[in-house]
C-alpha cells in the first residue's frame, strides 16, 4: 500500500512562547472550519459520502450481469502473503468495484477499485495510526481528501499523485490552523496562520511565520487561494 501521510513541520508563531508550545489547547470553532465542506462542495461530493461507505451498504445493491462478482481472495507478492481482499473482481480477476483490503502489515483500505488499483472514494487506515479519507486515482491519493495524522494534526485539501498539492488547510493538534498552497507536499507562496482562539492571524511565506495580519487581511489571503470563507 501507499506510504502513510507526512506531517508538516511547524514554525512557532511570534506570539507563542516556546514553553507554551507543549500545551494542548481545545480547538475553537470558527468559520475557518467550514473549509472541509468547501473542498468537498468543489469536488461535487460531501465528506459523508466517503465515510458512510461500507461493505454491507454496497454489497446489498442489486447487481446486473455486467457488474463484478464479490469474492474473497488472498493477496501474494513474489510468493509472500501480503493480506486478504474481499470485494468485487472483474473478468480478468482484478479488484474492480468495491472492496476491502486487509494487509498483513496492519494497513487497510475500504473503498472503490478500478483495474486492480484504488480508484474513486475510499478510506485507508495505516498501522502508524494515520487515516486518509478521500479520493483516489490509480492507487494514489488524488483529488480532495482529509488526512488524520496520528500526532493529532489534520490536513484537509487537494492531492495529486499521492502528495499534498493545491490549496489546503493544516489543523495543528494545539488548535492553530494554517491555510497554504502546496506543491508536491511543500508549501509555496503566501499563506495564513490563525491562533487557537482565532483572534490573531499571521502571514506565512513558504510555511514560515512572518508578521501579524489583521483578520480582514487574513480572510482576503484565504480567498486569493480560492477559499471563500464566510466571516463570523
């Protein structure tokens, strides 16, 4: 399976004393949290369509003669047992349709397949504790999705060929949240960081914290990234 998610490296905000970085804060709710819905609306789907997928709900649908038949098979590579797959197969015996893959290393995937590759909507759970919930193409994270990172961080945004690419938000475990543009998993250009209580915002340049911004400037920057965020 594809490698687990890569967490961002956090630069300390100017107003945050180093000794306070270790404290876990309760994340305050603000309109910035509507970014999840914004992303999925842009891709003409809702997050519930991903999370609500299950083997029982899919397999209960009536199948035509042209649709694949569900089977349970063992997955081996070079003669080594890799895991089990239970789901739809096409005429060539490839995983195609909906299915669940349980890997011997603790990773798993539940979702849509096309010609033996993860393709469509699906949820991947990694042995590290990370979880990706979103769109796939040819076996890689591709489109819009959410990566829940075991350390407590969350990335919501665009992916291309398995890497963060495009507009995205990064929610830190301490409650702060960044809006940035990514290119091949790296932050580029200008972005914004809101503090945990959302009363202050700072300019980000390639992920590095710079000067403090007014909240109006912060919202304007987010809009320039293509994210129309409603002010409270």
